C-alpha cells in the first residue's frame, strides 16, 4: 500500500513505525485512565506498559527468528529483522515476562495490572495491523473475493517479500477490525467486572484473541509460518490452542474469587 510515509533522500519515515507509535501512545493513555479508576498508581502502570512494549518488541523478533532462522544467515537478513515487526505471540510472551519483572520491582500484583493493560494491548494491536497493511507485511493468501487487495509498491516486496500484482486476502484489515472490536469488548468487561475478579479481563483477551488468531492463520499467505504437530498447525495456532484454555481457566478462577 504505502510502506514509506515520508522519504527525503536517504532518510525514510516508515508508515508502520508511525502507526506503531500512535498505538503505543493511545494504549498507554487509556491504560493510565483505567488505572486511576481502579485505584492503581497510573505512573507505575505506564512504566510497566513501556517495559511491556520493549519486551514485546524483543519477544516478537525472537519468535520470528525461531520460525524463520534465515534472518540470521546474512547482513541483509539481520537488516530485515530490525525492520520487521516480529511475531505477535512472541511479543505477547516477551511482554508478560517483562511485566512480571517490572511489577516485582514496583511491588504490584500481576493480574490487576494485566486487566488494566489488556484492552490497551488490543488497541495498540489495531494500529499495528494498520501499519502492517501499509507496509505490506503479514499479508494474506491468494483471494478471488471482491474485497481482495493488490500490493504494488516495490518497497513492500523489498521489506517483506510481499507478492506484487496478486489479489490477496486483506488479512491485516481483518485482524485490525477484530482488535478494534476487542478493545471495546475488553473495556466493557473491565468496567463491569465483579469486585475481586482479578484476571477476568486478561482471561477474556486470551480467549477472544486466541480464537480469532487461530482462524485468521488460515488466511495468511506470508513466508514460513512455522509449523508444529506434524505440520498441522502454525506456530501461532499452536500458541492460540494453549492461550484459549488458559484464558478459560483465568476467567473461571476469577469468577470463583469474586466478592
């Protein structure tokens, strides 16, 4: 679509980076507001959120390398790795690890803060997928539907290997639309959660996003998705298959703990 927002000679401002910054900014802003309504220290929550972002970026690239080790075989591959957004589930795992470490430093419980941050993750992911669509990465499989999209910018092919001139599923927009809807769903769950039911928002997120990602993986057409269980599932589908029951367990336990 439009991978480079501004290009001045050798200087380039990538659209993906701009959308990612917007998503992070709005995500932290909304998390601060929810923290204040929950009686949590908003500054500590935002500090945690910033480390969650850094852990997420690192985790996303680590899982990308695990699913496609070719990034480490050349300087061009390393440069592409730096420019790539990474695998979201790797980012989610890295974010959780970063959150646990930072929350121990702030002496804050994990589940209440995770409930505050979960809707913001969905909101940030919405903007991130719009950035993916602009960059042409995370592209879909061949599509003959009227809503198919055709990428034509050579930068998209250079950065992500995006097929040019081929009608594809706009899977980035599918996921962006879901994440925006999920943001409102999770915000509603947060506002109406029973007292003492810590973890119910995080659990709901794991269920909803896990189910959506499992389905959307069937429409992805980008390079090696990483496959497990005798090539039956992609790496993201395998993680989703774990995330959904984990989310169900969290919601069940939260409901039982409610006061």
